[in-house]
C-alpha cells in the first residue's frame, strides 16, 4: 500500500482533494503540518507522493508551493484535483452567532468571507491561524483566545463543533487546485488532455524575456493556461516564470518548445506532464500535431538525401 | 499639515519607508491595522495619502495590495520607496536564546529567516502573527503564548525589548517596495525617470492576450519592470495583469500604448505615473522619444495636406 | 479639360485601364512611350495626372514603376484600375497561322502565352519588343523582321491587322493593376474601402526590420495586400519595401502606424491613399476603429487630469 | 568531364560568373539562349549543372529565375557567384560616338546606364535586345537596325568591336549574383558559412502569413538575407515568398525551422544549402548552436525517463 502526505490537518480541503483522486483509493493518507513538510516527506521517501494546493480562484497562486517546487530536490506533478472551496462558521456547541467576538481562520479564508463578516459580524476581530482546520481544531480544547472559526464545514463533524453559518464565502464558485507530486520516475502516459508545468529561470534582467517565452509557445501552437512571475529571492526585478501549458512532454510540439526554452533560459525546471482534471482536449491549430511533425521529419530526411 | 496613513503598527517597515519620502517631512503619520484599512482611509478622505507595501524581493508581490488597488474607488500611486528588510529576534529582557521555545512572526518574515531558525533554534515552534510589529508589541504585556518575536530591530527600542540576535534574514539584501497612493488629481510631473503602474483586465479566456499586451509595449520601446497575473476572483484561469512599465503617462510612447490597451482590454485601470526610487533613466531605442513623436506628427500633417 | 498621360501607344492595356476610370471621362489622353516618360509628364506639370501599370497577376510587380515612384519628385496615387489581360496573335491581313516564323511581343506577354506558343507554334522565334502595342504597330509598315505580334486584340482594329488567334493567354484570368498618379495636393476623401501605398526605406542591413514593420501594422489591425522588397540600387542586400495596406491615411490606426514607421525608418515615402478598385471594405478587429481611437483619447485626457 | 550550361552568349556576365567557380575548372561550358533553356538542360540531364542570374544589386531579383526554380522539376542550388556588372558602349570599328543614333541592349542594362546616356547621347534611341551579348553579337553582321550596343567590355574582343566608352554604369558598384543549380542529390557539406534558399507557398490569402514566417525564423535565431514576394500566377494578391536564410539544412536550427514551415505552408520548395560567396559566418545568438540543440535533446530524453 502506498503512502501519500497531504496538507493537514484532518478535514482540510487538501484531504478532500486527495480523496477525489484515484491514487488515494488504496493509499495510507498522512496529514502534514505545512506545505514544506508534505513536500519534504515526498523528497525523502517517507511517503510515495504528496498533495498540496497550488492555485486558488480567488486568492491566486500559492507562492509557497510554487517556490518550494521550483527549488531543491526535484519533484514532478503526476495528477491534479480541483475542489470547490466553501466555508462555514463553526464553534463549540452552544455558541450563539450574536455572541461571537473573535474569529480565527487562515488569511486566505478570511479574504474569501470578508463580505459576509462585514454584514453579519461587523465588529468581530479576525485572528490569523496556520490553517482553517487548525483554527477549528483548537476550539475543541477551549483554551484558545477566540470563539469561532471559519473553516470547511466537515470540520464540525470531525471535531464535534456546531455550524453557526454555512456557505458564507462571498464567491460561491471559488475553487482551489491541488497537485499530487512525487520523485521523478516515469512520466504518466499522455491521455490526450494533459498539462505540463514548468518553472523558467531567465538570465539576469532581460527585457523581452517574457515576450520571447510566449512567442516560442505561440509559434508551436501551445496555449498557456496559467502564468505567474515569482521573485528568485535575489533582488527586486529578478524573476522566474511559473507556467502551465496545454499538452504533454511526449507531444512533439511540447518537446520542441521545452528544448527551445532549455537552450535559452538560465534554467528550466520541468514539473511534470499530467492529465487535466477537466479532461479538456486542446484545440490545435493546423501544423502542430504529432502526425504533422512526423511527416515534416520524413520530408526533411528525404531532401537531405540521406 | 497633511495626514498620511501607513501599515502599522509603529516600528513597521512601512513606517520606515514612509519616513524616507519627502511627503512625510511635514505630515502627520497614522498607523493603520491593515492594508485595506490604510487604503480606505485614503479613499474616504480621512487622510491625504496612504503608504502600503506592494512587492518584496523574497516573497514577491503583495496580492492584497494589488487586488485592493485594482478594484473599488480609484487611487493612484504618486511615489514609491524601497527599504532593506532585516530582521532581529527580540524578546522581553532577560530571555536567553537557548530558552526560546515559541516564536511569533508574520509568515512572510518566517519565510525569510527559515534558514537561521533551522540552524539556531531547530526545535522552536513558529506562531503566525498579523505583522512582525504586532508580534513584538504583544510581548510587552506578557500574556501571549510565545517567548520571542522575529521583527524589525527598531521594535526592541520602541517596546523595551531585548535583541537576542540581529540580522538573521537568510538573504541579507532583501528589500520591500512601498507605494504612496492618493485619490486621483493632477499627475506628478515627469522627472525623466518614472514608472507607470497599470492593471489590465482582458476579455474572457483569450489565448494570446498576454502576448498581445507585451507586443504592444515592445512596439513602442517600453520595458516592463514587473508583471503579475492575478485572478479576477471569478474562476480559475480568469486573470488580470498587474504591470509596471518604464516611463510617464505624459511620454508620447506611454500615452499611445495606454490608449492602445484601452481600446483592446476589457478594462485598464491606471494606477499612476511616479518617480522611480532608483532614479534610473530608461534607455530608449531609436524612434520613441517625444521629439521623434512630434516630428512624425508634423510629417503626417504635412502629407495629409492640411 | 484635364490632361492625363498613359503608357502608350494607342490600344495599350494602359489606355483601356484609363478609360475605365471616372477621371478619364472629360480628359484629354496622351500616350507616352514609357513609364518614366508618363511619370515625368506628371512631375513637370505637362499633364495633370499619369496612369501606369504597377502589378500583374502573372508577372508580379512592375519594378520600374515602383522604383520611379519611390525616388525623385514625389507623386501620389489617387485612383487605381484593374483590367483583364488577354492576348491575341495579330498579323497583316492574309497571314496564315501555319506560316508564322517570327513573333514580336513584350517579354511579359511572352511569358503569359508561353504554353499556347509551345503547342501551336513550337518552332516560332519570339523577338522582344518595347510593348505589345509597339510590336503590333510596326507590322503595319511591313519593314519589320517578324510576321506577327502577341498583343491586345483591340490593336487589330486600330492598326488594320488580322486576328490569327484570340484569347491565347495560358491563364485566362490574368489581370494588371494600374495606378493614376499626380503631384501631391489634397488627399482623396476616405470612402471606407481604401488602400494606402508606402515605400519604406530601412536603416542599413537591419536583421528584423521587416519583422518589425509587419508587427507594427499587425498591432494596429492593419492588413497588407501587397509587399515587395526592392533593392535601393546601392548594394546586394540593401532593400526598401513597397507595401499596400488596407485603410486611408485619415483612419486613426493608419495615421498611427505611418507615424510609427516614420520614427523608425530611414525614410517613408507616402504614395497616397485612394479607393480600392474592388470596393472591399476592410474587416477590422476589435479596438482599431476611429470611434475606439477617439474614446481612448478621451479616456487618456481624463486620467491625465487635464 | 562535367558539362555546365550558362546563360549565353559567349562574353555574357554569366560566363564570367561561371569561370569564377571551382566547378568550371574542369567543365565543358555550354551557352544557352535563355534562363529556361539553361535550366531545362540541367533538368533533362543534357548537362550536369546550369548557371543562371538570380539577383542584381540595381534591378532586383530576376523573376524568371525565381519562378522557374519554384516550379517544375526540382533543382537545387549548390554554389553561387557574384560578379561586378560594368558596361561599355561597343560598336563596329570606325564608329564615332557622336554618330551613334540607335543603341541596342537588354532593358536591365539600359536601366543601369540611363544617366550616362542622358548626358552623353540624349537623343539616341534605345532598342531592347534579348541580352547585352546578343546586342553586341548582331553588330558583327552589319544587318541590324542599330549602331552600337551597351554590353560587357569583353564582348569587344570576342566580336572584334571597338569600345566607344567604358565603365558607363551609373552605379560603379553594381553586382549580379548567379547560382549554380543541379538535380537534387547529396547536399553540399556545411562550410560554416552557408545560405539556404526556399520558396514558401502559403495557404490562400492568409493575413499574417508573412509575419508568421518571419517569426518562425527569428525564434530560431535565423537571419534572412533576401526576401521576395512573387505572384503564384493565379490572381492578384496570391503570393509565394522566395527567401535566402543564413545557415545550412544540416544545422539543427535550420532543420527545425524548415520542418516548421513544412507543417504550416501549402508547400515548401527547398532550393538548396550552399556556401556563401562572401564567406561571412553567421553571428549566432545564444541558444541556437548545434551543440546547444544536442544538449537540449539530452536533457529532454533524461527528463522523459527513457
């Protein structure tokens, strides 16, 4: 039986995301206290894989995950999951909504329920917590300095809490995307509806570097579905780019674009090719299919007369 | 006397940044508890301007600031400041380094001292705080559940604490950039070394939208010094782009590029033209100076025969 | 009554093209012996305008016309005409097709009837002539060293010749485009279906100059309908580009693109904006209409606060 | 001993160009009466190779050569030569310059001595000839209807004529480029200073097709040294592009670009890779050398784990 770490504690959105993946079916699931801890477990072989959040439809990318994956021992993404992010206000049994004075939650969650709090608990003070689940868990002991927590509704059942209000997110369609990572080995087979994730480190302060990156992908008919600039932790204005592109490293157009970037970039970190959670097949423009690549190779070989 | 809000509390990096600006010389300075609070004070006229962090050389952009400025009542940037970000471990007098078990700090600060903590206090637990200054301030009362705080060294003097270790950031050159914003009025005059900040909202899911944006700037010889994609809070993959470009809205090339983006984008939010903190004058390629724009206009008028 | 020169002699395709234009209705038409002679008549004021061929669907551009218009006293195009180019084999009355041994014609015409000659008169020798009309005209005197001419069928009537074979062009749809030029004055009003012709001289041997030119037009949503590289008569590899673009100099997008090219090119020769012969209205992409340009200007003025 | 055809007659610039090539050293040289005739001799195996003019620094490309090479039985360029193009006025012995009334020459030559004729023989009539050499050759018989010819000075010696004036070209630095073509077989080995010639046929009326072509080359760091648009002989506005690029088909960057064009274009006709006459080695930007291509391939293979 395989072992998979996730960003805990129990009841977290990460746990829900992990349960939605085939890999979880026969796996032992281990809650870790932070993204670095979960990744480290995968890097050291303590677990076979780790599931961490990478992007939220409201808050944007999770910089810690991007930065951790872009440095250190290489890990590659082998699957992804997207889960709806809903929040509830949970508290020890007997708590009255009107009596809530102090609320703990993760800052990302706070941002997503700001509107609801402004209307329903305008005077409540919000205290930052390491995670929404942790905020809920500490309510059980009673020794914490707050009355309620904004967390996933399932934490109420897990920790024996009461749901004071459910579905309180300002945007009811918010989602978070999670990725399952493991040490590099064989790349998951192409499904025809795949994504590839890359971290592209450019030379110094190159004006036009990003334009060059985008042009290289466009020339091969490859769409980007996500792009982030991230500091390299050296100085202001020194960036790397984290991108998701449509396609699989076994696609000729993707392979050619990756090699093109490898030749020009300071460094290209390949973070894996994996099936898209939505199963959307990329719409390709003429001239970039594998069959067309193969035909062009035949043509070239012939005209070179060898 | 003008009034300027900043991200407090007293002793924060924001306060240091504000003090470095000419505008602070004759101003009353007001500490606010959060970025939204500081910006709101400026939006409602409670203060004349507000200073908030926008970008850190280690942690990246400050999403909250970008998102707040890109939505709601318009504010424009009129000046910027960059300050070195250093950290100290501070504690009530008499605390021994070896005895520190629990440390409070802001998660961004934690990320920047991670290496030092791993070496010097590997067993210490780190507790997230709203800000580094707040973490230090709460040590004064004695009722908090931690022994020390990672904060700016000046907090020791302000709050009567002891410096257990100074300059503990893993990257000694880390800096944070702050912007001074106010309600739109007259644009600061061009100094010849200016930047312009924009939020560009694109139509739906346009493949090639970013390539188009970069090409428009490149065609007019305009360099980008920062680019971020940010979710519009609607759905995964729906972005806006936050960019800093070299030049001032009164430069012909910048004006032309802005109008070009206005015609094509769903929305362009102009966030101001202001002097660069480093005074670097943009190196322009041939054909994009104001003089050349003016000559081209004369030429065109003449050939149109009117 | 105005006077218009054309590339003669009588019966030429130029004459037919000129007769198709409104300007010819009330004009005195003067046949000139060459393109330079016709243009010179317009340049010196001997005539009010001149009509010359600029492009053929089979033979390509007419380099002499492009080069003459791109140098010397400026002339601008004010109208264009396209006529079908058909050829007949004409000869003095009594000539038998089987007896034709030597045929005179212009080399361009020869190229367009090559297939017919290979089949029908495979042994005939073709002698180059200054023009098809001239080849026909000389047959009248009888002293020429050839038996027949490939020329426009109307020359038979004009010069009292016999048509041995009509419609002998290999490509029955061949056309030639002619332009009516005059000294610069007022630009013809925009009709909504116009073209603009330019000669763009680039600095020395600039790799990427053409890419830059095309990008500038693409950024403003302007299509090219013709592009030619022509030597500047200095050295191999030193080119200028002759282009036709969709739109009128009074269109904002065209004006902006022209000024952009003026700033960057060594020289831009504006050769006129004039109605398209086919009346095709350009299909514009979003963001490049005059209304959108005007709205963008209003927006910019407002945000500059003046 | 090999046999090489050239555009005759004896004394032509083509002959001079052919003599400058190594291939001519041990070859039998055959004068042909036209470019198509010379190419046809190579296509049918009557000769081993053919030398024809392709580009003149004053008159531009030789459309007939480009069109002939771009259609019909494939031929490939294996070498090139550039010769200075100078002209003399030659006539039968005893002719006086002042007495010259009618002059024969090829229209290209006429264009290059126009200035000299305007000054020295303003009233002389110029009669077009098939070639400058032919114009000189016919003077020998005495039966022609002109007094002198503008031709290469060597024709005087060959045909026993007198040089009335030498070096009469308006541009003393004019040159013509010639190419040696043969049936496809083995490609000449890369010399490190090579060019590759292509004819690119695009789909219908594709706006942006040329921009796409140029971008593909630019992305691989490949410079163009010549580009021509040529009509496909179908209708106005239907073009193919004839281009010379720096590099050899055995260079990885060139091979990749060619395959890219093959996938997207209606047709790509490869017209050969051959040593540059000037021996100029292309200056490559970082990331496009064969070594870098090979390293990128190694990297890709490794990350695919196979």
